[in-house]
C-alpha cells in the first residue's frame, strides 16, 4: 500500500506525533510506501517529501494586516491545498491518513484528497470536531456546551484564552468547515478511546468511527517493574487541566508523608513551586531520563481534570509494571482497572487522591501485585502489535469499500 501521512509537525512534539511515528515506522518495516506531508521546521526528521511541506506558520508575527492574513490561513490554507494536490498527483497514494492537521495544514486538505478519489482516514487526537478550541475546557473546567453543535457558546463564553477575538476566529473556522463539509468527506475516523467515539458521535455517525486504542511496545518501552525507590511520580505538563494543583494539595494534606517527584514544565510551574516546596521538581526530562524516572517510581499519578483521550502516560506506566492512580474522567477509566491495575478517584478531589496514594505507598506488596497486573494488561490489550494489526485492518476495510463504490 501507498499511505500518505499528514501531520502538521514532523518531529515528536506530543502524543499525536508519538502515535503517528509509531505507525509510520510499522508501515515502513512491513514494506509499505509512506508519503509524508507536514510543515517545515528545523526540528523535523528527514523525509524524501520535505520539498512539498508547507511553510512554517506563526499567527502572532508582523503587523495587523499580516496577522489578519495569517488568521485566514488558519481557516483555509491555499498553500497546503496546492502542495498536497501536487504531492498526491506525483505519488498517487492509495489512502490519506490525517493526524493533527488543524490550523497549519487545515481540514481543507481533506477535500483535496476526496476530489481526487483518494479515501481519507482521520485519527481523533482531540475534540476539535465538537469543540472549536479542541480541548472541551471552559475556564479550565470540563465543558460539553458545544457537543451538540451549537458553537455560539465559544463566542458567548470567550473560550479561547478568555479572548473574544481568538474565540471569534475559532468560531468562524468551525462554521466555515461545517459549510465546506470537509469532515463529512472523511471516509473513516479512528477514535483512540470509547469516550472519544461517544463524544464525536454527536456529529459523525458512529458507524464511520472505529475504536482503536493507542499502543505501546512493552518489550522496548518498559520493564517488569522490579525497581521501586519509594516515590510517587507525576509526569506531564504543569497546567490546570492536568490536575497538578490537586495532586500537590493531596501531598500537602497528607503531611508530605510520601515522596513526590514532579517531572515537567508549564504555565503553573513558578506558582506551584512557590506554593508547594516539599515535592522534588525535576523540570523537563529527556527521553532517557523519563525512562529512568518511570523505572524507579513506586506508582504513577495521572490526576487530569480535563477529558483525556487515551493518554500515553498511562500506557507507559503500565508497560513499566507500575500501578496507576488516575482520575475518573475521559478515557482514563478505560485503561485503569480500579482495584486491579491501579486506583481511580474523582477528578479534583484532593482528599480522595491522598487516600488512594497513601493506601498504595503503605502497601508495597499490593502495589507490586497491581504493577504486575498492569504490565500483563498492557501486553494483552494495548500492545503496539495489536494496534498496528488494527490499523492495517482499518486501511484494508477502507480500500475494499472504496473499490466497491
């Protein structure tokens, strides 16, 4: 098969890129041809197709007129549509698989592929289809106001950074995409969690959405969990929706009776370091340092207060044989079996979180048993091999249906 992969970043910028590169590596290993389409960036990996990549976009550069022009390309990118059309004409892929294409590549590229008879698959890494600001948050709190399609809530609540101007732009983008019906031109959507599938089924017929959990290779991205240096690990962004403030409050409420390591950076970092001085703050960790931190931790906490999809942080912890204490929100409860591979708590409840952590930190045998079960569960349910088999099955189904049409 010849598969064109479209993603606005061609370096490991976040979870969506991790998934995309995992799939790309799998396709190349199995002798499928991969065609790359992305945005130019000095951090990009090498690609034979970089000559077709679009120029880097920055929406805060230049004067007012330049900003207006940049804002318009957020809604529809003439450069992206032109270059993708040329790339498709030159390479004739069997299928286009889009990942994170919003704002720089824009959903307009979907229509370009569809007009050439090339079916499109889109992985739902976020909630853009049912939330113009993509994260289903309003002033830091989970929100479902737009899920049934009334995007005027974005304007009413100034959801984009409390800015009416930014919110108006994202509202205009959402309404234009609805008018252009680009999302309706996608053949098959991939939802990495049942929660995501249920969320977007408010807009897309559920029969066009395939559930495919993210995957991880427990042999190369984990250990058996035999190391345990008696500390609790938080690994992620220091921002409100990640629940880091609730975790730090739980640590303080427990009298700091267990050691807490906080790895990551973000907008709340300075404030949290000043307010809570007892935890160990590591700042940003390189990939090798992340592996060491996971290997030595007693357990991992994922205290998110936003609607997580299928967080790789949970799968990574399980691959390392660590129990996960996660909030009961979004797709997290689909991964963590409460009382078996970890514990769940109500998002934002610092007392319940403190109790859950203390329970496991006071019971080494229990957390080792949970860690073994977590490792077994990731091997049986969320392996990268199973993900890749499922991906190929989706591709083959799409192409079969395309040939029948």
